[in-house]
């Protein structure tokens, strides 16, 4: 299981009430979101990616299945934006979060934090995702909210 570096442990312990030692902490890095078209046919703007990065550096909850009715299993402690390429060579901005999980704890989901860390290591628990909501989803054609069917007759993803 990946343990934090001394520098990572300093960042992590800024969030704790009692300093954690490296033996009690599991760390991992994972892609949270990018600027490719989403399943809702939207594209996350670079400014929003930057805001998400700032939030992740401040520490956001690591939840299982976007379930905010259960206690977090971990927390972010850092983040970075990468410019990568798609298979056809187009640039992609990807936000990677750095997360920590305090080991040896039971979760509300019935798994221990050690179980979750082992699942991440084994590749059976994978993918992180940003949970967010928007006050408006502006149509790129008429500039109205796409959820207001009376004002926006357009269907996302169709020309």
C-alpha cells in the first residue's frame, strides 16, 4: 500500500486534529475530471477545472458512490492539472487529485478503510468523480438554461 512521502504527510496533517503517522495513512492519485465532453454533452471550462483544483487542495471528502449521506472514507489533500493527449492527438486538460485514507477504520458501508485501500491497489476499486451541481446549464445556441423546455427547445448533443 502506498504510504505518504514526508511532504505529503505535512499536507495531510494540516487537515487532522491529531497528527497521523505514515503507517496509518494510505495515499493515491487519481484523475477526477477532464475537459472532454461529458455524458450530458457538456464541456467543463478551464476556469471550472481550476476551481475544482483549488477545492481539492483545500480538502474535499472522498465518498463512495457520491453518497453524501454517509461519512467520508478519505479526503483530498492536493491536486494538479495536466495537459494530456487523446488517441487522435487532441489536447485534454485533466484534473488529478491526491487523496488519503486513514487506515484501520470501519466505514458505514460495511468495508474497512483497509479493504478500500486494498481494492484500489488491486484495481477493483477505481475511478474518482467530482460531484457538483449547477444553477444553470446554458445552451450554446440560445443561451437559455437547457432544463427550461419553454425557453430552450434544443437537445444537448444534437445539432
